[in-house]
């Protein structure tokens, strides 16, 4: 499977948006928390989303490097 850089960046951005959206929903079921309240109360959800995105970026970078 060949993945060019533009597609890889797009995949990472979509993954980041999905991960942050899911974690935001898990942290705030009533969806009334603001960004600052969410960071203060539910920082571990955002950290988990960051780990997911970083892992996806590393895997994608590995795939891109292997294909060269």
C-alpha cells in the first residue's frame, strides 16, 4: 500500500478530529462544557486523544519511510 504525504497528513488530521470529538463527547455528555472547563476537569481525555493521534502519526511516518 503506497501512501503519499498529502494523503498521510489528511489521514492524521481526520484521525485527530475524530479522536478529539469522541473524547470531548465522553468527557462532556451534556455538551455544555466550554474548552477551558473541559481542560480543567477532563484533561486525561484530551491526553488520550493526543496519544491516539501521535500513534497514528508515527505509524503513518513508518509506512511512508518503508515505501521509499
